[in-house]
C-alpha cells in the first residue's frame, strides 16, 4: 500500500525567508525568556537575602522632626 504523492515544488524564496525569520524569532524569544527568568530568579534570591540581613531600626513611617 503505497501512496502516490505528487512531487513537491521547491519553496519560493519568499517562503524560505519567512521560515528563516520565523525560526530566528522563535530562538530569540526563547533566549529573551530565559534571560528574564534568570533575572527574576536572581532578584528574588537577592530580595530574600536582603530581607534576612536587614535589622529593625525602630518603627517606620514616623518622622524624626519635632
């Protein structure tokens, strides 16, 4: 049981360009998302580290004026 398939035409240059651009865009978005996740993870760990090292210097929101 073999299917007879018509020979495929070579893709047009415009289609080739669009496919290349689509692949490049997808790869670029993947890199950007990975960078954003890394930055987010770093800031979250920095925030947690800063929260644990801060000392309580008294009540907040009160001015020292008169």
